[in-house]
C-alpha cells in the first residue's frame, strides 16, 4: 500500500496566522498614529521657528524694526532675484501644513512702526510693533494634539488641548522645551 501525504496548510493553521497578523496590526496602529502626530507636531514647531526667523529678518532688513501682519507680506520679495522671507508652503494665512493650520497676525501692540509704502517689498499692510504666529491641529487627536504659538520674543509656547492661539497666549500655555 502506498501512503500519499498531502502538502500544504490546514484551515486551522491559516486561521491562526491570520489571527496573529490581526493582533499585530491592532497593536501597531495606535503607535503609527502617535508617530504621525509626533512628526506633525515637530513640523509645526519648525514652522514657528521659520516664521520667527522670517519676522526677524523682515524687521531688520525691510521694515525698519516693524513686523509683518500676515504670511502674505512675508511671502513677497523685495525685488527681482531676491527670495521671499518665508517659503512658498506657508505663504498665506490659514494654510494647512503637515496637519496643522498656520496663521500670523498682529500682536497685542499693533502700533505702526513703518508704513506699508516704506517697506522694501511693498507690503499690503503696515509694519507693526508686535505679532503672533500660531499653528493648531486641523483635527485635534488625529493630526496633532498640541497647538503652538510664537511672538516677537521668540519663545515657542504650546497648549496641550490643541486650542487655537490668539494674540495673547492662554494662561495654560507653556514653553516648548
């Protein structure tokens, strides 16, 4: 008598493998979401640093000590062949970058330092004495958890609730370490 042995996997073996893959995916999915949020938050912090740097350059080289009131003004060049103060990916208020909505506006002291006609890049608005920039998650808990803000002082603040910053940072805002 010739014994014939079949090769392959049984249904039970395949079900066990599928269950193991499912459990592994269920464990990995939240970690992937956290990693994506962490990356988005790091990008938002870098954007706040870029805006602070752009405002410092604008104030010292273009607006005689005043600050721009919008990202649109920072995106304007001071002449042919010159670069804008910010990159094109953050050239307008309300732009979404890496899951964060980015804005720039007048700070608590909105007195005019330089008239718009006297700026080097023909800004749409007058250069003023203070500003604030903020980035908040477009979907709190999904694209990011914290919101970030910076002013002419250079300290980047965070709010762990993801609330939108205004010209005055909330009392629960803490500096980013």
